[in-house]
């Protein structure tokens, strides 16, 4: 669906250098702190900004070559964009129907009712969470083959986030040739949703891993100074100095459990991987 090879986008005080791929039938996550380059990656993929080097391909075409029919196959949520605040939801329904031939009017209205979105209220009067819900519902109700969702659950409470994530799972179950690229700063959203995940830090991809592999094989070692000295460092990805000694991120948790029984080895999660890869010292 999407392939980015050696993408370079230069700003005065920031440079994005990115390569990644979203394969058909998969949900791919993009994680990283604010300012890491997530939104720049999305905008480059969509052709909303120019870039200084590399190649971007969506449906096998460069963004500038995408036709109206190609863009109809995409469902897009960008954090800083949305519908005019002076429109009501009932006003955007005919707009969506005109732009997207496969727009599911009845389903959109039904989902708005389910999520408590009023038809006769101006969008500018909506809460941040309600505005986010409208954008997600518009993205999933016009038969898109590929969703590009930049922080789509921002501003949503826990229950509504879970409902939105369930909608994305349902979207994928309806057609196994669909794909999603989603970014989020809420790691629990991605852990239970994504097939694989990229981590971006300082404009560069520093990790790509299948989610099952990350959750099952990654681990966090807690070692004092003497234990750390004796550790085989070959499978240590990142180290951080702590009061008690060292925290060490590994992608070979079982190896250290078997060979270093006196060292605490905890099962990894996405939060810990983010913290260690962005804030630790890589070996």
C-alpha cells in the first residue's frame, strides 16, 4: 500500500530521514515523541508537502501521480485538519456523498448516533473528542482500502477510544486486503491493534518490529553494577543508568532468563521500548 525509501525532508532545525513500508492486509503503527517526525511522514506520503530526497509510493504511484480514483481509496485523519467549524454534521453528509461514490450514508448516520454526535450542532461547538470522532467516522465509511490515521484517538476517553479501535478492527475484518497506517502516543492502543510497529526518534526510524515479537521476545533487564559487568552485551539494544544500577532493553529475553538467573528480567511492553530506545544509550 505504502512504501517509503530514503525519504528526506529538511527544515531549518530538523531533518526527516525515513524508510518504511505498509503491506497489504496489515495494521502498521508509527510511534515517537512529539516532534519526532510522525506528521511530516504522513504529509509526505500524502503529497501535502514536498520532500528533498528519496521515493514515496502509494498504490504503486508517487503522490503527485495519484488520481481522483486513487484518493477515493484512502481514508485520512490528520491531527491539525478537519471539517469547517461552521458546518453541522448534517451539512457534511452531502459533501462526503459527492466526494466519495462509495460513501455509506446510513452507516455514517448510525455511527454518529452511536457515538453521541449531534446532527444539528456546529462543529466548532464540539469538544476535541467529538471532532476526532467525526473525522474517524468519515474515514471509515466511504469504502477506503487504505487508512492513514495520524493520532486519531487524541482527546477521546478510554471507553470511546476502545470503541474507535473496535471500528478499525471491524474495518480490517471486512476485507483482508485493506491496510492501516496509524500513529499514536498512547502505546496501549497500538499494542492491541497493530501487526507491526515503527519507532521514529529525532527524524529517524530507530526500530521496526512485529508487534507479537516485541511483546513476546523483548524484555527489560534490571542489573546492579556487578551483574551488568558480567552480562553478554550482544543482545542488548539500549542501556540506561539507574539508581540501582542499569536497565537494559533486549530482544532476546529468554536468553538472559536462561543464562543469568540472578538478574531480574521483566517482560517488555511498548512503553518500555519507547522509553529505552529514545532515552537510553544504544550499544
